[in-house]
DNA sequence: AATCCAATTGAGAATTTTTTTCAATTGTAA
DNA sequence: TTACAATTGAAAAAAATTCTCAATTGGATT
C-alpha cells in the first residue's frame, strides 16, 4: 500500500522531469525523497548527509545542482529565516505559503494566498506591477505553542 | 535646508543608538547613510565600497557586523531574491513591505500590511501561532513597466 | 578638558560555503 | 543495443563569512 503509493509518486515525478527536459536520476529522486520525508526544513549539508544514506557517493556539488533544478521546477523552495536563507522544503504544486515553526523547524503549508486578491489594488495604488511575491509565516506550531 | 534635515536625522539616529545601548560610530552612520541614499538594494560588497568612499579604511568585517546590528535594530532589512538573499535596504520604522523592482533593483515600500488582519483567521484555522511574517513583492516599478 | 573603560574596529587568518572544471558515467531516445 | 547529450563525482578554485586579537574610540564620569 505504502509502496504502491511510493511507486506511483516516483512515476509521476519521472514524467514531470521528462516533460520539462530533465533526466530522472537517482540523485534527484533521492533529494526529493529526503525532503518529502522530512517534516522539517533541511540545510544543504543535512540534505547531503541524508542522501548519502541511500547513495553514499553523491557529492555536495550534486546537491547544490539538484536543489537549483528542483527549485526551478517548483518542487522545492528555500526557507527564509532570521539568520539566513539556506534551507529547503518541498511544496505542493498549488500556490501556497510555508508556515515555519521556529521551535521545532517543522514546515506546514498554508494553502491559501492572501496576496492574490489584493495584488490589483496594490498595483492601482502604487503603479507597481507585481509579478511574484514571497510570503512566509514564522511562529509556533500547535505542538510547540505555550 | 537639506543639511539641517541631515543633521536632524543624524541626531535622531544617535539617540536611537544610545537608547538601545549601542555606540554611534562613523562606520554605522556611514552604512546607514549609504543605504538611505540608495534607491536600490545593495549587496555587502557594494555597501563596503560605497562606505569606503567616505571612510577608506573600513574593513569588510565591520560591514558584516554593522549590518547585523542595524538589522537587529530594525533599521535595515535583507532583500530576498530568487538568486539569493544577500542584499540590504533601509526600511521606515512602521511595519511595511518592500516592493522590489527586478529590472532596476529599486526598492519601494508598501506601507500597509495585508497580513495583520488575516493572522487571527489563519491561527484559528490552522492552530499555528504566527509571530512574524516575511512578505516581499517582486515586479516592475512604474518606470520599468513595459 | 582629562581620564577611564567597555564597545567597537581593522587587519588578517581561518573557516565555511558555493562554484567551477573536466573526465567518467548514465539516462533515454532511436 | 547504440549513441549522445545530460549529469555526476572528485578535486580544485573562488567567494562569502566568521574569528581573533591588539589598537582605537565613543561617551560616561569626573
Ligand atoms: Zn513546532
Ligand atoms: Zn501567495
Ligand atoms: Zn531569504
Ligand atoms: Zn524599476
């Protein structure tokens, strides 16, 4: 059951890569899988060491390259924190925004966008043509509250 | 007139530093002034070289330390971009959000916060206690549109 | 105005992070 | 299977950031 779901996902990813002209390599699948299986955002070196558990000879440069690719494909995003913006998390395909727990580092996704609806108003008001926005919430998750 | 305003601002900053237990040094004033006088966001090394026009012997480490301080004091913020989060801009004291032009790099400030009002709803809905949020708009300014 | 002291700085070294290079490997289309 | 462009690993190079420590300095106190 779990395995079937896994295979299904893998297949989907494979198609996804091919449709965009990228090869489906074990390294890319591993990085994606590591991120998908982590409730917390992960730094580059955390990703590296976790990937190495599966593929022991993967180099750090490959992690950098892979994350760049996955980010470009919209499968992962950088997590922006007070002390730097060097960790990553997966995102669903729909436009949503990460809520990051500053205590346990878990990332939840808020699957709404409060910005969309106000974009036009902002444009009208300021003359600025918004193309994209970065929105991220920092706080405490249900478990870490209080 | 302009000079008077400048002096006034300087004095204000001095008080601001002192009230928070920081010294008012030429280096800090220079970094702040460089950022205030730049309509565009600036990278660390851009800041460094501009500061050096006034104070030729300032070291790069001082720029790092100063930016950390100014950020902590809420006088400047990091600008987050697709390809990294390594440049800075000044912000007004009120809570607002930067609109960054991806063409000319100028930063405008949207002096409203669309998030405040929805924070409670989000909390109620998700159980997540928002402490801060990070919102930034990317797009084209009036001059760079079309 | 002179003194004192903790905070800050400059210089450079050290460390860490990121990018580059290139030969070897490997997905994938044919 | 074969062929080839894309991708990778390994190592070096480059860039970014932090650290150390003696010297300096802002500002409080006299
Ligand atoms: Zn938590
Ligand atoms: Zn959004
Ligand atoms: Zn960032
Ligand atoms: Zn512009």
